[in-house]
């Protein structure tokens, strides 16, 4: 049966480069071998030993800010990202004032739709663009309701809002939010990891171990250790608390009798 030819265009190569930081030729070759499937190409790159950068989330070139606002009772809050083109404009008072009006309106009127918010401020956005001579984009918005909301913003570049219940204090929840900002966990608990994500990672690590010349039994032991590290890297409760590296987040929650219900983390320009 004749193999179907896949058009490996410049957009596919550009996307793979963005997600891996690997050269053009390597990206093109990986895409050809994977029939244009970016996820498979990334897996194959990892198996062959190429060091890929997962999503370059911390290297985005877009400027702007991320901000969090909560109500006085800490039971409702919003987090917003608004972009501009340069740091110069991001620090300008005109842009800063516009961003504050947008987020306070979202909070006070409990607007939870980015489209509604954009429509509401389209005229003002256009006016600001004419003043600062840069494009301005109200990019994304998240609204959260909970028992007790804590937040942390690092240099207007990373923002976290977290919903916690139990024996909470404002300082403790802020420190948990700081931890999430620094460590970037993807899930709260191990059971939250999708099964296909675990299976995919297991096959990648087994493939790497076997290709290194180890026996199947040794490869299984190596893979088990690497899977534990993979889990600890992405699961919040398994991470060592940044304020006390001898304590895990799980131990911290047990000690203070609290529960993390959910959290959201924004990083400026990620996934763009």
C-alpha cells in the first residue's frame, strides 16, 4: 500500500521549533518521520535524546501584565492577562491605568467571559492604542469562586489564584500560591493526571532506558524511578514546599488541616 504524502509546511516546522527550540532541519526531519504529527515528533525527539523545551512558556517575547483581584471576603476573584508590544508601554501609566480599570470592572461586575470584557472595553482599547502607538490585547480572564482565595503575582509576569478550604490563613495561602508560581505544577493530586499522559511518559522512558543498552528488568527499574520523578515534578502535593524544602505540600496540608480545591496559574505570553 502506497504511503500517503504529508505536506510538512513552514507553519508545522515553526510550531515544532516554538515548542522544542530544536533547529529547522531537525524539526522537518522529525515531522516527516511522524507524518506531520507534532506530538509524535516531540516524543520521537525525546526518545532519540534531543533536549526539547516543553513549551517555551517562560520565553515569550510579548509584554504586558498579569494581575489578580479578589473581593474583601476572599470568596471571589479574577485573574487577567493584558498584552502590549514592549516593556516600555507595559510600565507606562496610561497602560497601567487601563489595565486596572479593566480588571476592577471584571471583579466588581463579576464578568467571567473574556469576549464580554473585550466588547465592553473595545472603544477604550482603541483609544489607548492611538495614544501609546502599540497594539493592546485583553488576552484572557479567569474567574474563581471558593471558600478562601489566595493569590500571588510575581513581577506582573506570573500570576496564581488558588482556592483553599479548612484552617486557612492569608499568609499560608499566599505562600502556597508563591510555591505554585515558582514550581508550576500541572495537577493537585496524582489521580488528576490523565491516564494517557502516564502511559505516554512510561513508554518514552522505557524506550530511552532500553536503547541505552540496559536489560529489560533494569530498564523497568530505571523507568519506575523516572516515573516517580515525573510525578513529583508535575503534582503539587508531591513537591517540596519552597518555604521549607524538608516538607512536602502534602505534609503541609495535613499539618494545617487544609485542602487545595483548585488553582490557576498564568504566565505572560505562554502558549502564544
